[in-house]
C-alpha cells in the first residue's frame, strides 16, 4: 500500500471490496509481489493478450451501481488473458486543487488489488476527452497532479502494474505539445518509480502513423510504446455517434484478402519503428463497434486478424473492451460473447480452466 493511504481509506477499501464482490479481506490491500524491475520487452512478452475494462462503468461515481465485479478479473484470466487495461477518467475526479477524490482512489485500490491477485498485468491508463481543449497549461498541471498522486501510491506494487501516462493525446495536445509535456510527466513518475515500466502513446489519437513524431527521453529504457488500431474507421466505427465522419454509415463488411494484408503491412511499419527505436509495443485498443450495423462475421474476422497479426509481430495487445460497447462480455447474462472471445483467444489456445466460459454459441467461420 502506498504511503499516502491512511486508515480511513483502508477502511473505505474494505467496505468497497465487499461492495465490489469481495476482492480483499480486512486489512491492507495486497498489490502483488514486491516490485522487481523487468525489461520492458520481457514485460510485453508476459502481457500477451489483454482486455480493456471499466472504461464506462458507473462504479467510479457510485460503487453501489457497479457492473464490473472483482470476480470478473478472474473470469478474464481464466479465459486466456494476461492483462487488463483500466481506463481512468481521473481528471474528472479531482477537486480544483488537483486532489483526487479519496472515494475514487479507494475504488481504484480495490480494483488494482483484485486484478493483481487474479494474476493479471495491469495498465493504469489516464483517459481524457475534451478536458484539455480550453486550457492546455491547466490541463497539463492536472495530468501532473494525477501522476503525482498515483505514482507514489503504488510505488511498492508488483511490476505487473504499469502506468500509461495519457490515452490518445489529441486536439490541442498535438505532437509538439505532447513531446514537450511528456518529460515533465515522466519525471514526476520517476521520482518514486525509477524503473517501473511506463506506457506512452504518440499524439494523434495514438495512431500508428504518428509514431514517427513521438519523442522519448533516450536515457529512459523502461518505456513501452502503445498504439491503437481502428483502421479502416469506416468499418470499425460505422454507426458510432461519437465519430461524425462515420456515424451515418452501416452495413460495411470487412475481410477481403487485401484488407487483411493491409493489417500485416501496417504492423510491419510499427515493427520497423519499434526495432529502430528499440521500444516494445503494446497495441492498447482495437475492435469494431457492436451496435453500428457491422455484421458479426466481419467483426470477428477483424478481431481475429488484428490479434493474430499483433502476436505475429511481437506486440502485446488489449481488446476494446470488456463491457459497455464493442462488448466481449455480456453483463446482462454474465457470460462471454463467445464469437468475440473465440476470435480473440482461439479455443485451442485456452488453458484448461474453462469454468467461467459459457460455451454454446457456434463459432462463426473465420475465412
Ligand atoms: C474511447 C471510447 C471509444 C473507443 C473507441 C476509446 O479510447 O475512450 O470512448 O469508444 O476509444 O472509439
């Protein structure tokens, strides 16, 4: 437990743990084995297959309304995943002085402890949408304040916990602004976590073609670079109301020989950059929107292709996302969406602990 956690928040954690499904017993939460510095390439190899979780869950504002339960981390692990990426809207849970809400932190403590206890790697990802549009210096100060509290809090946690400094820098956080801000944010993390692996995205929404503009401190060799892959957006975001250019599209299929080959060549370019810079890659998001008119066969062909290509190129990956949208897991029936799961983790690869799987949906053909 980090040094800033007092008795009151430990008590709150215990209450929350009970609410969230009994992740921890009374007493300080367990953030895994003692920290041991690990080469980022080894970390990426161990991260393997992953799942984005908790991005849109009501738990962050009202723990009594949680959809995600601590037991779901074990469900994810048992289905063949080794990593969870927890999307945190931390900038929205600060007061005007940049102090994070203690109740929100207690929820985070419970989730981190439960995920590590389920033998998962955990990337704590700071998400934002439009919070930086009006006031870039003010936003930068809040990003630094966020890591100034989170980094010391988890400084003793196992190396399986990683800090992802900022999801998809975009808008006014263009490459120049982000490259200038990044060393300062990293310095704040390094004050208490000198050798923990930190995950960094290029600006331009973490798009692979923006890697060439990312500038990293050459002397810091505990960095994993993350990119997101949603190309072609006309397929993956058809019907998605938050992307104006594709919101009115539907019925677009995916999976021709040329389309699948493009994923391979796109990832070849990522691999070339990775090798030239000697930085390992975490594909932190990919997937195709589930409620926008894309057919399930195309969607799972896409998920399967991207996941297998990421693996063939030596990237760890995480699917967007477990619950809420693009779903891999149906919270209403408390069961996997098996076509999506099987595209991500082919059944032949799944280890023997299959108790959590609801098998019964015919696996659509992957052509
Ligand atoms: C955003 C989500 C969005 C997803 C796919 C994520 O980074 O936070 O809101 O659904 O990307 O567009």
